[in-house]
C-alpha cells in the first residue's frame, strides 16, 4: 500500500469519538491484514485506518 504521508494521532483522532474507538478500529484493521496473510507494520496499519475511516462512515465509532 502506498503511504499517504506522515500521519499523526491528531489527524486520526478527529475522525473518532474517542481514543478507544480509534484503538479498537486499528486493532481490527491489523487483524484483518494479518488474516489475509499480509506482513503488517505500524505505518501500513495507520495508512489503512486512514483510508477505511473515510470509506466506512456507517460505523458506530465515527464522528460523521
């Protein structure tokens, strides 16, 4: 996955109601990536969280 640039927790935190929702969403993304057989690192996980948080607006953890 291509990196979207440096992500900060401030950028991601604005998209979630609280830090617990952000953490749980990130863990779920990482688990899915591992289950798919992908090698996972923190930057890949953050990039995927950024992309999915913009796509999946129906989730309970999102502000929008």
